């Protein structure tokens, strides 16, 4: 069972499931603001976050253990694919289920408002 989250900690800072469940692919031009060692080229038009294009994906920018305190090393520069996932949405629920974590309430705050 997941311990209760302190009220001042955003749910994404106690999760990281999406960062270790999906391939984080995006249009190659978005990589310009990211450290080159964190970007993997997939095709002439697509790149992905390093580590996320594996059978067991885990973005190399993720620090910490899934389901516990986590952070993103490039949060302010993260690609649109990361920005699109919101706490409690279907993508979030799928990633959390894949790690055996319970679904978040739709009332949870949005990841868009997560402090950098």
C-alpha cells in the first residue's frame, strides 16, 4: 500500500510512473533545449528521451524510485510529450497501474503547476 502523501508535495513528486512506463518521443526540434546525452534519435523527425526507448523504459532524467520521492533533471525543458501527461489522466492511470500504484483522484493538482 502506498503511504499517504504529505499535502504540500505534488503527486508527481511521489510517483515518476509515466517516466518509467512510456517511450517519451517528440519532434526532433524540441531536443535543442535538452542535454544531448539525454536525447536519442529515432528517425529523421523524431527523438526520444534516453532510456525511454527500451523494453523496460525509464527516462534517464528521472531521479529517485518510482512510487517514492522523484524529480526530473530537465523539468523546465521537458518535451511536449511530458507536458501533456497530467496527474490523474488516462496516461497517468495506465503508467501507475503498470507499476502497481493506485489511480490518482481527478481532483489532484495538474503537473503543469509543479514547481521546477
